[in-house]
């Protein structure tokens, strides 16, 4: 892999050398190249792809490239820089898809470079998605961190006992932090060591509300502090304490050591993977309650409907979204008209299908079909701004937590990485990134600013029809000379 990146950078340097200085400069560059830092980009092949990427629980960014591709050569230094910045958080790899065409064909590679994201636990969860953002290290790093799934728990004062009661046979690692968001390194480790270490975080504001005996025993004086509890223990006095600077590499070493404690089976055995399949007799002899628990955790979840419910009245919005009874988070799309939205609708439908196993419901309100007062009142209540542009038909997207009057909004375009492939592709990428945050628990919710207004599309349509009937007739701007009184010979 380093050969490709070195060739890309070296070619640019040689092109800028003068003929007289080239020999001397090349002599200076040779010792530097020999001492160059090892690449953080993993070279992937059909021989190691399944083991490293598909069977992994870590998040991977994989570039499918061709050595002759000019765009791939331009991406090479940015890809290398992104891999270095994501070290310990997201794995970054590259595969020569021109050489290994069967693997490229399997993933529908039609152009180079193509970047795919593999994340989640289990074969079905790890179906890849395309990265369509800018090909810069910063954009790639920001996107990778934004889509990291989290298998760690944010522990509330009322949930401390439940956290330690869950998976009592595992060590529990708790990060005490003064940050309001889960660190990407903790998310990455929670996926890598899922089933080996139960990871959680207690935020500073919540820590003060916890049981006084736990607060006194934990004796947290500096943030961040990490406590690693042995299996079956919730006593901070029995935990290992780490208060030094917890950079991702240091945090990874601590969690890795906890995961490698004596007596822990491999992750594949715990998760019903290859090891479990190789020992059917031992699985049949297992305690029935354990088998039931594994089935409950690892069984394929129920698929949910992902079609969009077209909302026409405020009562309907209340029933299917704001106060729905099944607990599903309502993803509400606000439209400002439906013209020329077919291509975008097709893209968004494909995105929604990926979340059929998540508890989401989808609804849509066309603001163009409401009175201006009702439309403005809805936008004000939800705290959204309807965008303009070629994809303005989808003006805003938000997630509504049912029966809580809390809403999270999709960031506007200038806060998300721009995408290649036109505005429809950009909107689809932003939509998917937002849904990832919603199902991953990273969406930031706030209370409705105002109550939602009463409205009815049918009542508005009656007024529109009445206005049309009383409006003076006009001739078509296209010059329809055969249309009644607009004929040219009258």
C-alpha cells in the first residue's frame, strides 16, 4: 500500500525538480524514505478481506482503487492522512479493485475511487454504505467519526444499578467525563470489545445526582477518570483507577487488557459466530436461560415499514408522529412543494430501506399545501428553517420523540460535508448521516418551541378552489391561441 502512496507523492516531487538538482535531491530523499513512518492504511486483498473487514466489529473505511486512476492518485495522500488521524478509532484500508475485480464486482464498483463504509455487528448490519463527501482528509475524518455506532451506555443516576446488573460476567469500564458527547474512541472500543467489556460513561452533571455512597467511593477529582470494575462488582473501591491523560491509544490499551482477562471466550463464541457453529453439542447443553438470552440479543430484529406517511391534518400528525403509541421515533420531513422531486424521492427511499430493522417511522407534511400561518407555526414549533435550492422540495428533516414533545433537526447543508453527484446525492448523504445519529443515540433533542398548530390540507384546498373560481381569467403565457377568448382572431 505504501508503494502506491509513495509513488503518488514521489511523482509530484520529481515533476517539480530541475534537471540539474534532481540527482542531488534524490540522494537526500532516499534515507528519508527508508525511515518513513509505516502507513496506517491496511492493504486489503480477497485473502484477508473477510477476516479483517467482514468478520470485524470495528468500523472500516475501504477505498476501492485502480493504480492507473488519476483521481485515486490524487486521493492517496489525503487517504493516508485520514488513516493516521483515525488510528485507534476507525480502520482504514484500500484494495486494488482493478486487480481483484471479482471483489469489486461483488460490491458494485463501477468507478474509481469508490469509498465504502462497513460498520455494525453481524453480517446483516455490516452491509456497506457509500461515502460521497469531499475527498479531503478532514472531511473523511469528520464523516467517519459522525457515523461511528456506539455500544457504550450513557449512565443516568437512575440507571446505575441496571448498568452493572447487565452482563454481570463481564468487567465493566466506566469513563467519568465532563464532555457532553461520547468520545469517538469510546464508541470504537465499545464495538471492538462488544461482548468482552461492558463500557459506559457518567457525565459530570449526572454524577452529582447519584447515590452518595457511590459518589464518595468513586472519589472522582479529575476528568476524565476511568474505573475498570471486575466482573460482578459495582464497588469503586474494587476497581482499577486510571487518571492519567486518556488519549485513544492509552484508553485502547486499558480496555484491551480488561478484555483479555482469564476465562473469557472468544467474541465469536459469545456472539453466535463461527466458534458457536463449530460446537453445536455444547450449544445444546447450555443452560436454557442463557440460550434464550442469546436469542433475544442476537436474533434478527423485526423489519418495520419504511414508507412515508403523507400527513394531511394536525390530528393525523399527532397520531402517526407526535404522540404515536409504539415508541418508534418519528422522522418527519417538511416539504415546500412536490415538483421535480422524483429523483430525490427514489434516493431517500433507498436510504430509508437500510433502517427497516430500526424502530423508526417516517412521515411527511407538505407545507406548500398549508396556509402560510400554519406553515410558519409548524416551522417555529420545531425550530427548523426550510432550505432553498434544487432540492428545496425536502425543506427540512427532523426526528420527533413520541409523547415527549422533543425534536432533533438535521443540520443544514453548510454544516455537513458536501457530496459529489449533485444535490440529490448530497441530500441523501446528509439524510443517512442524520438517521445514523438518531438510531445511534447521538441526535441532540430540544423541546418544541411552541405547540403545533391545527391544520387541514382538505380545508385549505377548498379555499384554493374557491379562489380559482373567483379569479379573473387569463390567457396562457405560452400563447394558447385556441383557448376561448384568448384566440388570436377575436
